C-alpha cells in the first residue's frame, strides 16, 4: 500500500504536458492554454471540426495533429511579438470520445473513457485487484503492434518506463501461473479443475479429483504443458507412483497444466 501511495505521489508531481507529450491533438479535444505571469492569456479552447482553435490574442491556430509540446512552440512563436520570452503551457483537459481497453485473464476486462491525460502507470495503479496479473507477460498494443512489453519495473515505480496512452490502445494482462488451475480429466473419479498451489504435485491433483477410477490405465497418465506456444507432453507412470510409491513420477505441476488419465482396454 505504501508503494502505491508513493507511486501516485510521484505521478502527481509530473506536469500534464509531460504525461501526454506524445499525444496528437484531435478534433473535439478540449485544451487549456496559459502563459506564465500573464493571467489575461488563460484560455480554454475546443478543437473545431476543421482542426483549428480560436484564441483571444492569438486568432485562429491549427491544433489538430500537433502534440501539446508542438502547439506550445507554435503559440510561443506568435507571442514573441508581444511578450519577451513567453512561457506557454498547453494541456489536453478532455479527450474526444476516446476509449482504451483492458483485457486478459489477469484482470477484469474494462473499457475506459480517455477523458483526461493519463499514462500506463496511472491506469495500472487504478486497477483494484492485480493479484492474478502476470505483469512480466503483459503488453500495450497500439495499431496492431506491441509497443511495450513487461510492466514489472513500471508497476514497481520506475516512471522512466511510463508511456502516454492513446485512443484505441489495448492493454493485455494475462493471468499469472499461480492464478490458473490444473485440469484433471479422463479416467478419474471426478474430472475437475483443481485450484493451483505453488509446489503442487500430480499426486495431489489426482487425489483432489478422487483418484483413478476403475476404468483407468494409471501408467498411461500424462501432463500436457503449454510452453512458448507449444505443447509439451510429460508421461507419468501413475501405477508406480500410487502403488509403489515411486516419487520420481510425482512431478511438480504448473498453473494451467492438463493432467490426462487414459482408460485401459478391458
């Protein structure tokens, strides 16, 4: 909890223009523009369908397609004729009909309205339950491409890893192995999904599924494990394990493993 408070405190000290420095202004965005030491220049402007904004003392300025930083530079050029070394600030205070999407087995799927400037770290720290999240295999997808993978150091508070979110971004956070179940199927008394525990063995999983049924061929037991998008099959001599106590057959399982007990021929 203390780490979360520290992260949020650090984020609160970052200027909004930095948080959205790579965001391209679009039609319908609401901007707040100010000039340091010049309160008369404080203005709110809506980006019109033609991409322009109308500002007091500035006239019409094209904003669409520019980042807030680029618009600041453009306005500073115009102001130099009136003010010496003007310091202009541009903030996007409301985004136009923008959504970002959070998906994956490690979180509750949600669509967020991007109604204000936000970053990936802001979003991550707003998620109530991250206990099932596999941050190491998480990804930020933009325009069909992974632009950031592995959120571990970011979530730990490394703000240098942070990125601004844009309309249409999808954040994928899969479930961690420890949050997945072990599936025991085939010739067992009660085929079921067994909640995974660290260090769980195949014998424990079989016992929770009621053990082998009368049709089982225990020595034709196998574990199917998905690794790097490929299935690995591990054969287990279940009869040697259960009857003879051969612990070499009592393999340690991983979350998501599939235990299959084949039937024998009678």
